[in-house]
C-alpha cells in the first residue's frame, strides 16, 4: 500500500511524525479515512477513535478536538488530545468519566453542561479505546 507523510501534534508535542498508509479519524461530520493521494482536505475533529496504519499494522488511539489537513502528499493532524491505546491509563479515564457525570448533574448553566458533556465524551472515548 502507498504511504504518505503523517504528523500528529498536540499541545504536549509531536505524537507521531513519519510515514503511514492510512489514517481514520472522527470529524465533526463523521468518520473520514485518508489514504495516499487523497484530494486536498481540511476538517475539524470530533471526539472518538482514530486508527493509524503503519507498516501494515493498525494503531488505535483516542482523539478529540482540533483539525486534520491533507494536501495530497502529507497529512497533518492537530489535536487537542491524542493518546494511543497502549498509553491510556484506564483507571484515570474512569475517574474522569465519574467526575464528568457528576459535573453534568451539578451544572448550573448551559456552558457548564456543554463542557461537562465534552469531558464525558473524551473520557468515554479513552475508556473504549483502552479497553480494546
């Protein structure tokens, strides 16, 4: 399978910088898969599972927020959070889920409720990815 240059960046630094055969991510409009030679593309990222194929092997990750761009030669994924499954502390994610559920119950405004729901989605994504 053909490869393309892939760079994954978060506020914490570079999570991946190398060649890949495929990247599948959740965008705000649904899942999208990028392969070598993909047309120019840009989308904002949602929260969910990401799959990177490198050397014929899949690596699963939890991804939330940010954007993805493709110019047909290289793909850049700039995410608020991006964690490969083998790096996720599932107990920490479960505690984050419990805190977010509590925040939803206690939300005093629409903004607080929206932020708590986003935290819950992120925690659920991390638990799902780490559990596979």
